[in-house]
């Protein structure tokens, strides 16, 4: 099963697990099922890692042993599966919920096209550097008694399943806390904005920056690698489907036309000149393409600018509502402290789709110095 089939399978699972009803009991039951299946998958992954580690250690301890240990085989074949975002509601067109664009990287996806909704690809979304962009930060007034602050205690990743609660998308762990008696307690919350693919930076949208970055990172190198294999045949041009090559190879016309459309006439004319395939030129350009980072750097810069603008405006809004808050280390989210009552009455900023999760005590959710 390839990566796309795994993703499709998990998407089907998440659709079954996310309840459409607002009944508390139904939500709890559904999420218990969700957690049980997630824990089973995590347990299987951990088991494979342990077996692989044992096999690797045995190989290093007995370097002259030619036989392959069972643990070593398991470690070589294991590939972790990708997890998908579980959302009860569909985001607006061009809006990418947090974590869906920052975690998984598909190796089989082509760049977005004019007919495809931007922000739906599995291309890697870069996170801004810690020192990129500027933010208007409110002073963080952490409660003096840390024992009165409720943090996420699991130590794992924040929940990727959200429930609509008082007009806000709330992570399940946070939703559970809000259903309990939190009198006298302060809740540590991370507010994360979705990515608006139509945000314009220096005349280009984030979707365009993402497409350019993906083409530089995967699209162009993949094409050149494939052309290395097919160039010696494509150099015969239309003769491939009319008379065939001198070696007797003959293609269907549809196949030939699909290959020309894939590579483009500009690329083919660069590497096929007067019936000769310039394989050395392809190899040289492939080496350069595999080292190129300009488009990816431009995308990171544009994404950092989006987070800087979006997060800074939200900090002002949260501060105006009387909630202590500040920008997190990564610069793409806000750490805020609120009582259950004050959070219930909070209106999320309208400059993005915002997602609220129970905060963890880790370097990425602590505030910038």
C-alpha cells in the first residue's frame, strides 16, 4: 500500500470517528474510539522501532556474522504511516488547518494546477525560522502559582481532532478540560491559525510560492531523472508512433503525446537537438536542480510573513480581551492563559480560521525571549 492509500484509509477512519451530533456522550464515545485506534497504531510503530533497534545493535555487536537477523529485516522494511487531520467541519476554500501542512510530506504528489483547490496538496509546508519576521508581542503574565495552571500532560503531540465549541474549533483534550470543574484554575491554550493559501506577499500568493517550491524540490528533478531514461527513445520524435525506431520500438500515439505534454516542448527542445539526445547536459542540469533552494527559501519567507501579520493582529485582539498572551517560539501560534469562563466568551479573530488546543510545556509552545 502506498502513501496515498494510507492517507485515504486514515481519512475514512477519521470520518467514522468524528461525530456530527453535539451530544457530549456521543463526542466522548467517538473520541475514545479515536484514541484507542490511534494508540494501537502508535503501539505497532513503537514495536517496529524497538525490533529494528535490536536488529541494528546485534549487527554492530557481531559484525562478522553474515546472516541477517529477523529484527534487522523488520527494521529495513518498516515505514511509518502518515496521519491525517480529523476535522468535524470542512475549512473554507483556500484555507489549510494547522498541522495538516506542517507534518506530512507526500513523495507522489504533483504541484497544484489551475483546476485544483490550493492548499489541498500534500507538499511540505515550511515553518518559519525562529528569528524570521517581527511580532507585536504582549507581555506574558504567567500566573504566579504554576500549580493553578492546567497544561497538557500527555507529552505527545497536540490533538489533531477538533470539536466546535462556543463558536470555536477546540482540540479534544481542551474540550475535555472545559467540561470539568475548573474553578480557580487557569488553562494554558495554544491558538494556531490556518494557512490562507491566497495570502499575497510581494505580488504572489502562498499557493504560488508553494507550487514553485514543490517544482524546485521534486517536480524538476523528477522530470530530469525520467528524461534520462526516455530521452534516447523520445529523440525519434513522431517516428515513434508512425514508423517506429530503427530497433523496432513503436509507441501508441496517445503515449507519445502524453510524454510530450509531461516534459513540455521547451524542455525537449533543450535536450534533443537535431535528433541527438544530450544526456550529459541532462545529468549536469539534474545535479544543479537537486541542490537548488531559491524557491523553497522564498516560500519560507512568504509563510513567515503570513504568520507574522496574522499572529500579531491576534495578539492585539486577545490582549484587548484581557487575556495574557504572547507569540510562541516558532512564531506561528499564540500561547494564552484563560479561565474556562473567559475562554467561553472569547470571540476568535476573523483574520484566519483559528484552532485552540491545550498547551504543552515544550520549547515550541513557550514564548520568545
